[in-house]
C-alpha cells in the first residue's frame, strides 16, 4: 500500500513481500526454483533463500514452504539456528541421514544441521 503522497512506497504484506517487488507468484516461483536447486546433503536457511532472491522476506519463504513444501526438498530449508523445520524434525532427520547432511549433536541427543559444513548458496 502506498501512503498518501508517498508514490512508489509500499508496505510489506503479511508474508513480508512488498507489493512493489512484483507479482507474488513470481516470488513463489523464484523460491521454488532456489529450493529445487539445493543439492542433496546441503541446506539453506529461510533467510538465505530470501537473500538469494534479493529479498529480506524469510517469513515469505516460510509461507511458500508451508504451502508448496511437500512437493519440494523441504528438509533442505532450515531455521537460522540450524534446526530442522518445526514439527518436522524426525522426518527431516531421516532425510539428512539418507543424504549425508553434516549434523551436530547436543549432549541431550538433540540435533541440528552443521551450517558451517552444510550451507549452500546458488
């Protein structure tokens, strides 16, 4: 939305995607293209997917993953902490093991992706 007298100024929508940034379907297709390009055993954070698109809309990336993620290698897009997508940790762990994704383990037995070794950038 533009403010009165603020031509060209737009506010982010709920997904954090600016209307001035273009067609939201373009953002969705760009997120999908980046996620599909992540190699097996490698990951990107929600923020790094957004940054690869020249955006700061990590929440927008999260929304795309929530709606289209089942068709994508969703486990390769993780939180900035290195943790798997919330509520999908066990299934993600299975996929990380299959793909040989580098992991770090806590003394309590919790895991996270080793971002230093597994991060990927297109």
